[in-house]
């Protein structure tokens, strides 16, 4: 899995902040939602952060449409 970040409201470069294999330890469930948690760098410094994406059932259905 590759994760990129870039400024949303101005021109700027896209930066790769994480490149790691998605594993079972990154995935969890909360009610009907799927949680993806991973560590990645920030945009402007070398600090590491833990990011969590909470995917609703509607978001999951949208992603399934691309498989």
C-alpha cells in the first residue's frame, strides 16, 4: 500500500509518506465500518504519525464497485 499526501488548496508536490504491505494488523472492525490504521511520515517533517481511515458501509460498497 502506498500513501501520498499533497497540499489541497495550493500548488505543491505530492509526497510518498508510506509504502508498506497492508496486513491483518492494519485492519479492524467497528460496528459496520472497517478501520485501516497505518504509520506514515508527515508532509513537512520526518516525524511519524498514526493514521486511521474509517470506511463506512457506503464507502466499502463504492470500493467493491472497482474490484
